[in-house]
C-alpha cells in the first residue's frame, strides 16, 4: 500500500508540474464562459439594421413608428425614474436638465407622458421646458446613445431610411449590395388586405426586424379595426386575449404551488452536470491512457517495475490521476460558483434570482462528485488495461473508438432522460454499468427512488471491482509486452491464466 501511495503521489506531482494540467484547469471554463459572453457582446456590438418602408396606405407606418417611440420612451422614463429615485447615476446621454422634472414622473403617468411626446398630444405634463427638452432629445437619440440603456430600444437595433423612396429597383439593388438590410411594403388597404405587407430581405436567419415590425403593425391594425366596427374595446381585448395555462406543482406537504423559474432550472440543471461529468471522465481517463502508453514506449515502466509490482503500479497510477482529476473538478466548481455570482452583473444583466444555488445544492454537487468517482474508476481501470497492450498512441486511439461509442450513448440520451427521469428508458439505462454514472446524474432532478440509488451504487462497486481485476490481469502481462499488439483471443487467455504465469504467445 505504501508503494501504491508513492506511485500515486509521483503521478499527482508530475501532472501538477506540467503545462497540460494548468491548461486543463483553465481552458474548459474559459471556453464555456466565452461561449456565453462572446455571443452576447457580439450581439450588443452589432450595428443597427437599416430598413425602408413603402407605405401605400398613407398612415400605417407613421402610427407604427409613433407606437414604437411611445413604448421605448416609456421604458427609458421608467428606467430613469428608478435610477433617480435610488440615487443612481443617469446614463451619460440623458439630458441633465430633465432630472428635476423626473420628480413629477411616476409609474402611473410615465405611459401618458411617453404617449404625449410620441403622438404629439396636448397634456399638462409636457408644458414645461424640461419636458420639451426631453422630447427634442428623444427624437434625436443616436444609436450609440440608445445602447447605453438597459431597456431594449428601437434606436439601438433598427434605423429607417427614406433614401430610396418608392423605387423598387433601387431598393432591390441596395439589398443585393448589403447597404440595406430589408424593406417592407404596406398595401393600400391594410385593414382589409391579406397579406397586408411584404417583407423583402436576403437574410433568412435574423428575423427579429420582421417580428418586431409585424407585432407593432398587428397592434395598430387591431385597434383600427375595433374603431371601424365600433366594437367595445373591453370586449375586443377579451376576444383577443389568449387563454393562459398556469403551471403549478405539488409540494412536499401535498399543496399546490406556483412553478417558478428556479423550479424549472432545477429540473434541467442535471443535464449541465451530465455534460460536465462526461467531459471530466473522458478527458481525465484519456489522460491516464496517454500517460501509460508514453511511459511504456519510453521504457520508464521497466524502471518502475523493478521497485513495485504491476498491481501497485496500476493502482498508484489510477489513484494519482484521480487526485489530479479531483483537483481539476474542484477548480471548475469554484470557478463556476464565482462565475454564476459575478458574470450576470459584469455583463449588465442582473438576474432576479441567485443561480449559485445550482452549485450549492448537495443533491447535484454530491451526486456529481460521487458519480465522477464511479465513472472515473470504471473507465480508468478499463483504459489503463487497454493502454498496457499498446506500444504507441496510434494503437491506443484505435482501441479508444469502441469506448467513445459507448460514452456517446448517455450523451444522446440526455434530453429524453431529463424529460422523463423516472421513465422506463432512464431506469433500464441506469442498470448498465458503463452508463450508470451519467444516467443517474441525469435523473437527479427526479429524483430516483432510494432503492435505485442503493442498487446502482452496489452495481457500480461490483463492476469497478470486476474491471479492476480484469485490467490487473492484462496489465501485469501487457505492460512489458513489445512488438505486435495481442489479439482479443490472446487477451482472454491472459484473464484465465493464474497469477505469476505468462501464457506463451502463439507464433504467427
């Protein structure tokens, strides 16, 4: 046991002193965070889409723009009122002379003020010089200024142009030249025509402009139709309001309760843990395989076996890499804990709830650590036995193919199992040892019955013991074997051979 621990310490210290270890510590969380941060930053830096409108109705586009202005200004006013009330600094683009006027603005009359400015209506709220200053500032708000606000503003994303007028040929040329993102044609009688508009654009993936403008048109046209047919607005709202189905859950006390966003995340969080578990087990087990093959090809194994037995060497290498893997996992957990705390605020998107509960929930974190150890020891023992019969990394990569195929199964089953964690598929796959750690981690939100936890734990312990025994039988012979790799039939003969004997290899 002392020699096994010494081998494990050697492996651990040797791995900590390599660049690969530190790359493994930082590269995965950095890539994961970058995959979230970079698209968000790129989206924020995307310049406003320029579009044109040919309005044959003579009125619809103007009202659409007024409605868009009213909604955006209402959002900005509420944001400014909240900042002013809490003593927070205003965005640099906000006119300083308007700040005292915000004392008169409340959540109730912000909508009235925004409507008065957008539709140029008469109201006592815009009689002051500050209100007129606000109106002039808003109508000349630039794209860069609009981006300084937390609210979604049209000026930050879309710009309308009348450069091309109603010349369809010029509009089409501008679309081809990518100087114009899209143009919209409104028919002469939009209240009676279907379709009332056409949308021309060569970008088929970004339809945000189409949906944004279309929703505004629907609101305006709906209001006009209500007025034309003299329908009571209250009845019209009732007719157009969809039936809402409210999600509820049953608590531990047997009572109904609202389903919150946090509850939904609890159900899907295991999928993230399964993905992390898969990456951890695969990368760290492969590290052990690579390490074994390299030491065998460099003849370092022969020196080590002069001081320790094959079983001590194999066990020590597995434990040493396990300690390396746990160090990496612990670093990742700490990194993600602080990232979940700080990242939303660093990106200017504070969340209404604390995501750090994901990393502090023992049901997930405890399961992750336990199933990492089960998965690692199972695949580590399997791969170290495979690595002992290989003379080069190329041979090892060929042997890794069936292992990778096995590991892909729980990845493909992630979503079905996550949707039905206590279903037949999930239960069946839970009792197949190569899949057990991943499937049981995926079912943590279920959660499975206690007897399933006990049964799968016993199953994994038995499977790990068997794989260790088989790998040790192969390792003691294969680690000193050179030349042509053995065939499967020869490896099976090694498993049946008594300890201390080496079956004679058949000559080709």
